[in-house]
C-alpha cells in the first residue's frame, strides 16, 4: 500500500536528478517538501532554479543538520547519500521512515517493473529491454540509474504499462518493499569500493534486487557467474539462466542481449521480435560510441566506462591499435588485472584526472604512457600519437566527478573536442 504523504513533511537529502524528481513527486502528492544538501548555497540556488523548485523556503545547504532532518515525517535519500550517512542515522533515531528514491517511487507504481542491475552493461541492457517491449507493442518506460529517475514517471504510469528500470547498488541499499516482476543480474566484478566496505558488501547490495520476489516473479541470472549459481538456491523466484555453455545463439553477439531476450520473453514477447530489433540496434550514447574518423584514425566515446571490466571490454571489442585515454576519480579499483590485455592491445595510454597516478603505477612499466593536463590536452596528445589505422578511445575506467558533472558531461566534452580537431 502506498504511503500517504499529503500534508506530511518530506525531507529530500541530496539535490541531484533523483532528489529533484523526488521533490516534484512529493509536491504533487501534497507533501510539504524540505531539501538538505551539503553543497554551497549558491550551487543549490542554481539547481533549484533550473528545476523549478526555487519557491521552496525550507532548504539547508553547506551541511546536513540533525534538527532539520529530525523535523520530518519521511526522509528520502538520493543515491549519492550512503544508507549509513548521518541524515539517515538521525532520522532512524526518531523512527522516521527513510526511503531511497526507487523505494519512494515504487510506493505509487501501478504496473510491472523489469529491473536490471550488474557491474557492467546495465544501461545498454535496460535500453534494449525497453525498446524490445515497444517493438512488441507494449507501452514501456525507460528510467532509473540510466538518467531519468523513476519518480519522474511514476504518476504517469497505467496498469498495463511496463517500466524498464536500471538500478545501482546504491539504489538497492535503500529498498524495503520494491518488488520487480522480472529482476536481471548481469554480472559482477570489482566496483564502488570507495563506497562499499568490500566486494561481499557490494554483492549483497546487488542481490537485494531479488529480496521481495515470490514464485510468481522471475530472476534472470548469468550462468557464467559462479556467485549467481550459488545465489539461485536462495531465491524464491522462478530462475532463468542465460549465457549457459552449449546454449549459444550466433545471431546474438552480446551476451547481455540474451538476458534482455529472456526478460522480455517472460512478459510475452516472441523471441523473433526481440532478434529483429537487435539486428538494427546501434548502441547507446557514451558506450562504445563512434564519433568520427579523422586522418584515418577512429575516435570512440566510451565515457560510461567507470570500471576495470568496462575498460577490458573496450580493449576486447575494438580491433585496431588503441590510443587509450583514461583517468578521473578512482573507486579504489585495482587496474593491474588488465596488464596482459593492455600490453597486447594498447599502443599508447594517455592518463589524466585526479587519480592518474594509480593508472601510471599499474601500466607505466609495460606501456608508452603520457599525462594529459585535462581532457582536451589528453585528446591532443592522443591525436599526435595516432597514425592511420589506429583508434583513439576515451574509456576512463574512473568516475567523472573530479572534473565533470557526470559521465554524460565528460562524453559530450570529448565529442566536442574531437569534432573541433
């Protein structure tokens, strides 16, 4: 049953995309909305103005305070705010419900949800699921960690609609009743070790996607992942494996697309409809996105690459000598597992950003490596190093927040720089 927040005080902690969408949802439901964000007042004022929330008077900025949080009926955490952060602790001291944005939106969702998590490939897979559903005649909404918050759509949904929802470990940490009809767990490798204590905690957060499912729901798991096979024995939902040895389809080049086909098939979409769509699918922005060819050199935008494994994928898929641009803010990831493939595929590495020393430590003894002062300088140095037949790829393997608003901002800047060459 949806919680009634009419005339209640709902405090939104964190004013990113999810926080803004949560604030709008709470206002539409008749709540009195407060916002707490640790960013400076001027930055908050600009964000509120852009979001048409500048008439809100109950705002604190520069810090979170105990009194502001505890004078609430409900607290909604943005994904960037840890589940054990002080605002959440203060709220729980007073038995105030603490919801994440996904859980908050779920309270008002009237239709089935297909939720996708995993370390790599979530955005592409969720996009493919939504588009396959649309191709089959279903009314599908694409949202979540992909860029458009769940809260932004939820009041527009009808019973027969379907939500294709990308969910991160951060978002899954704060669910309580969220129950997708189909839950997809693509893969698992090191990530977010700047937020999670260790890999076990990270995996546990991911596995929460299944926590409320029953035997009437579906769990789509990667047979290739031993942890998934162990997890399957603990789930109540109906298990569907993809990527099984000996069960391959040469017409499907990306194993994550097999997960998308499986997820859509349980919702009644014929496999041939899914395959027809996949035959024409061109990919998503900022993921292995071709930008241009200049002087015989290809330029590829893979700004969405924020993990070691996504960097490995870029090295594997691009069949040309690589001028590899990477760097940003490391999430305590170990790059050394890429040394063998990097030596084989990378002609020169250009590093930039806050934690470029981590990359230099991992690769400088086996690769020609150069520093860029910023992204534009890195692109210029990559161009100087490249020859006809090479490929310059931005695949940072790090998050963007040291220099950019998000990976989209970083990718757009890369494309702007490349188009101006």
